C-alpha cells in the first residue's frame, strides 16, 4: 500500500510543480505517518485477533458454564421438588398430628372436667359422710366407753352376784345342814327327852300327874319359841332369796339390752366397713383414672416433642433449600458477570474493528486524494488538512475508548445483600426503590423511546434462552385463606436479595416471628424464593439484552464497511419496523410480565445507562 502511495505522489509531482506540490519534509512526514498508521493497524489487527480468540474462548467457557448451569439448575430443581414434596408430607403429617392432638386434648379436657366434677361431687359426699361417720364414731366411742363401763359394772355385779349366790348357797347349805343337824339333834333330843319324859312320865305317873303336865307345857313353850325363831330366820332367808332373784332378773334384762346394743353396734360397724370398702374401691378407681390421664399426658408430651422435632427438620430442610438458592444465585451472578465481561470485550473488539474500518476508509480516501490532487491542485492543502484531522480523530478514538471504559455502565447488580438476610435480626419492611433522577429531560425521552424496544428484545431473547438456562419453576401464589391482608416478615432468610426489592402494595406493622404459624412462614419463604428467582431472571435477561445489542452492533459495523449511506437508511427503516414489532410484542407480553416489570424497577437506572450508551453509538454512526 505504501509503494503505491509513493508512486501516486511521484506521478503527481511533475504535474503539480507549477501549483505548489509536496515538499520533501511534508512527504517524509506523511510517509512516517503512513508507516506509523500501518504499524498501528498491524498492532490493532493483532489485538483484534487476540480479542477474537479470547472472545471465542470466553464464548466456549460461557457455553460450558451454560451447560453446567442447566445441569445444576435441573439438579437443584429436582432436589427442590423433592424437598417441597417432603415438606408438604411433613406439613400434612403435622396437620394430622395437630388435629389428632386437638381432638385428644378436647377429649382429655372433657374427661378431666367430668372427673373433676365427679371428684368434687364425690369429695363433697365423702366429706359429708366422713363428718357423719366421725360423729357416729364419736357417739360410738362414747357408747363404747359407756358400754365398757356398764360391762365392767355388769361383770362386777355378776361376779358379786355369783359370790353372793355362792355365799348364800353356802349359808343355805349351812343353815339346812344346821337345820337338819338341829332337827336330828332335836329329834334325838326329843326322842331322848320323850324317852326320858316317858320314863319320867312313867316315873311321875307313878308319883304324880300334875308336875309332869307342867313340865311338858314348859317344854312345849320352849319348843314353840325355838320353832318361831327358826321360822323367822327361814322367812328372812326367803325374802333375801326373792331379792336376789329380782336382782338376777334385772341383771339378765340388762344383759339382754346390752347384747341388743352390742348387735346394733356390730351391724353399724359392718355397714361402716362396707362403706369404707366402697370408698377404697372408688379411690382406687380414681387412682387408675389418674394414672391413665398421666399416661395420656405423657404420650401427648411425646407427640409434642415429635412435632417440634418435625418442625425443626422442616426448618433445616428449608434452610438447606435457601442455601441451595443462595448458591444458585451466586452462580447466576457469576454467570451474569462473565456475560457482562464478555459483552465488554465484544464491544472493545467491535470498536477496534470499527476503528480499523475507519482507518482503511481514511487510507482509501488518502489514495483517492492523491489522484484528485493531480487533477485539482488547489484542493491539495485543504484535503491534506482534512485527511490529517481525520487520521487524528481515528487515532484518538482508541484513547477515548480506553478513557471511557471505566465510565461504561454495565449491568449493575446494586446491593446484593440486605439487612436481616442472615437471620440475626428482623428484616425491615419492603419499600419502593427510588429511581435516581440522573438523566436530563432530553435524554429521558430518547431512553423511553428505546426502552420499549429493549424490553421487547428482552422478552423475545430471554423467552428462548431461559428455556435452556432458567428452570421452569411454577410460581406459587400466596394463599387465598381468609386471613387479614397484612404483609408479615419472612423467616431469617439466606436468600440473597438486591437493594431494589419488589415493593408490596400494602405496608402494615411487622409481626414477630414467634406469632407466625408454620403455613405463613412457608408462604413467606415461597414469596422470597419467587422474588430471588425473578431477580435472577432479570439479570439473565439483561445479559441477553446486552448480547443481542452487541450482535446487532456487529451486524451494523459489518454492513457499514461494505455498504453505502443508502444501506444505512434501509437499516434505520428496518430498525424502526423492528421497534414497532417489538412494541407490539411488548404490549402483548406486558400483561403476563407485570410482576417481572415491577421487580425490575431497581435495575432501570442500569438499563437506562446502557440504552443511553447505545443511543450515543447510533448517533456517532449516523454522523459518520
């Protein structure tokens, strides 16, 4: 290329000798500039080749990461489904156990109330009976004391009566003995006296009759006196015998009365013993029922411990699921970072290609200027100045690009973690992420015009690419149970959440975690999972948007190197039609992606920055 340029200049030298040609210094300066441009072109070509090779390597690595991510996501989806099934089974078991527990507790409460009622009634009855029995026992004790006193007296009287009876029998025996002895003695004496009287009578009769009669009369009087004494003593003894018989009769009556009282007391004692036996049986039954109640309460405590263990297992499983989600989120963020770096490298390659194409166009223009200079020498200086300015602009583009690399707005992820994600403190209520007013009114209008096209492109590209990379997870809507519509804090979550989280429509007071039921905790964890998945979808869609934009830029650069300005106009018309079709597609998909658009409010500044950069590139291309 340089020798051809020198030849053109040598040919143009004699023709422009009269009109002011290139001096030797200018020619050498231009040759040096051309050689410098050639060296820079060669260096840029080598850099472009290196960037292309690096881009191919990054593309391969990205494809490999995409495959690994799909496998990992499928495996995580499978494990998540298994854990969800186990969680649902455990939830059903817990519900069944809670229902059985409630039924058993209701039954136990009823039985306990019945037992307490019966116990109070029985206690009142037993206390009243015990009081009556205590009174009766006291009367029985008094009766026993009186009976013992009477029995002692009766025994004493009976003993005295026996002693007196023996004494009287001995006295009667002695009296009878004396009477018999005295009678025999008197009989003998009478016989002796009769014999003596008979003898004396015989003798007296022999002497005189009057003296004998007087003596017989005196003896008869003495005998009558003795008989009177004996009869009086006999009457006294008979009276005493009657008295003793009456006393014996009264003692027998008292004995019979005491025996009757004793029988009554024995019957009462037997009845009291039966009552005591019944009370002991009832007390034993109460003890058995108490033992059964204690056993049921112990079983209930064991079931409660099992339920607590199952809830702990469920919490551990949910924690594992969240850790897996965290790993998935970190992997997806790393992939998004890799795609952002790849898009950055691709942009650099495209810009370098663009610079090379512009340099080639400038060199071609320089060659054409040599021919024009031979025809019109008056335009040589002006064309030379334009060529030098053009080459200076082309050379300074690379430095401008290096300075602007740090100012390029890639897909910013914002604050990945929020306060309360680790579970050590409660999470604050969700608030709407404020969109910073950074851009001017003029740039916002252009950004809004391009936003619809980028959203439609994200829908079309992400809908195809997410089939391979993103797991098709069915989003679980919140439960439609008739509970108050109050947003509650979720469990202490390990799921990463960006700063621009989805704002809830109703903000209410925070409910402490101890007052939340297991179902509400599971629903809150599902909502957190859905939010993190939507954020990951937005990140992946942003990456695919940047990749699609880079592919369109690549195509436009290739067409710029080969086609003229008319083809640029056709490309603008096609782009307008594409924007209209994308707007129609965005309006069609808008109803289905309302929740995704709401969650992407935090990423709008980053997308607007990328779209602003794209608009600046298009404006530079149009000016060129």
